[in-house]
C-alpha cells in the first residue's frame, strides 16, 4: 500500500502538484516561534495534551481556507487526499488533527 501511495504521489508531482511547489518555496520554520508564543501554554506539568505541531496546524488552516472547507471537512480531506498529507508532512495513515483542534488553533491565533 505504501509503495502504491508513493507511485501515486510521484505521478501527481509530474502533473504539477501546487501544494508540493508551495512547500518548496516557503521556509515554514520562520512561522514556528511566533505561532508557538500564541498557542502554547507555558507549563504542561499539570496535565493536558501537548498541542499539534505549529507548522502542521498552520498548513491545516491554510488548506482549509484555500479549499473553503469546514473544520470537519478539513479533517476528512486530509485523511482522504495524499497531496494534503504530503503538504502537511504526514506519513501515510498518520492521524490528522480533529475538528476540535483545528477550531481551537484558529481561536488561539485570533486572540
């Protein structure tokens, strides 16, 4: 299954995957610290799940905006589309953020 996904992604690359091109043009790491300051609690010692990676969440919200998706629709499309998974840096079958986390990230970024 992984080999088939890799073949499909290679075909999509040859066809001109715009998300792959965007990934190659942007240094996403410059956004990490400014986002981290807004969304991370300073102390997780009293519990709570560590948030999703800042860059993955930023890219998730961008995919959502570019494709006019709901939070739930975004989760579905990430799980459905290999190009979305590659754009986010998720391995095949790796869990995507759920709609609650997407909503919460957008709320925290809007504060």
